[in-house]
C-alpha cells in the first residue's frame, strides 16, 4: 500500500514540481472534495471516479447481546464509484476454483451385497410416516435386508428412530 508521502514524491516526479508544492496541491484537492461533499454536492473527476454523499434513513435494529429493539439514527457517508478507466486498470478478483468431489473406492466384495440390499429395499413396501406418539409408545420395528459386507440402514427409518429416542 502506498503512503501519502510516496504519493507526493511520485506526483512531484511526474509533474516536475517540488515536493512541497506537490504536497500543497494534493492537500488542496482533498480539501476541495471534503468541503464540496459536506455541502451535499456530487463531484465527478474524469478518469478517477465520482464522490457522492449517500444518506441512510433512520431504522430499527436489534442489540446483538440482549436482543432488545433499538432505534438507529439516520446517517450519511461518503461514497466513491470508480471510473471505467480505473476498473480496466485494476486486476479482476480471482474466482474460487470449484471443489471436486472425492472419489470413493468400493471393494469388489461389497458390490454384490449392496446390489442385493438395494433389490430387497425396492421390493419391500416403504413404511408410512407415523404420527408423533406419546412418550410410552413402542419403538418401530427395523426392516431386515439381505446380509451385506457393511450394514447400511434404510434412510426412511432414521427420522422415526430419532423421534422415538427423544420421547
């Protein structure tokens, strides 16, 4: 990041002015922008951009610690919109690379068992969703499937078991 002193020395070198004169000129531009925008004027500097005071109306908010409703006062801030020439000169932000899905290796022994389990699940009728029962209700029965290398639960059963465990 360039400092104000570096800006003055570069400006002085490019224009051929002495550093004290360049400093006075840059400070004059900053003072000009500050006074005119304080009056509510919009300042457009070709090749650089536009300075404008943006007003925010009063609004309601919440205190994040207590959650109590609070009133936020109206405010204003100085906004800057860069010129198209600066937008071209500035490097474009880098796009995030898409995340590739991890490859999962499946052992040859597990493939037939999974296929048999999938067939068994398709053949069995899907259990109907049960309404929430009182705490003393019996747990739903587990569906049995063909033996597999690794036991895999049917996805439809998971919510029913969680509700029964909470009760």
